[in-house]
């Protein structure tokens, strides 16, 4: 009699489904946590909604935020990512923002980073500048 081991064999396609569920759950938890950090509100299923006012992972009175999460200590920002968040923000009459969480950074480093267009950063600095 052949010993098949104690584990039940699982088809490869089932692993792929499980990975997607895990990534989706991670993404939802990530966005939920960021709403407190950014003082913004999550947009559930933002990528699947046809209504442009519901686009962006998070929104508030000033910004449309795109949230990116990686287990790595690096993230590549492409023109496609920037163009998409700028388009969504423009159609909503808001500023574009990108928040990146790098889970792979050393423990002593902050994991969440915000990216804004330089012109937006300048306006924010001007409005809060103390002489």
C-alpha cells in the first residue's frame, strides 16, 4: 500500500483562488486602516464601480487617494498608476494622492508613505505656513 501522506492533495487552481481571497482581504483591511490615518473614507469595490464619483480607494473633501500595498520594501510607480489617480481626482474636482504601504521595511521605519504632486504639496505648505 502506498502512503500518500497526511495532507490532502489540492489542485493548483484552488491555490490561486485562495491567494486572491487572501490578497483581497489584505487590501480591504489595508484601506480600512488607512481611512483613519488619512482621515478619509473608503470606497468599497471602487475598482468595480462604473460611477466615477465612487472611484479611488479613499476619498475626502480634498483628495482622491489610491492605496497600494506590498509585502516588499519597494514599490514601482508607473505613469499608468499616476494617470489613473489624477484622472479620478480631476473628474471629482479634488487633488490626487497616492498612499503606499511597504510592509517589507525594517521594523523601526514607518510603513505608510504619501505621495502628492509637487504643486499640491506647495499649496498645502503655503496654506499652513507660519511666519
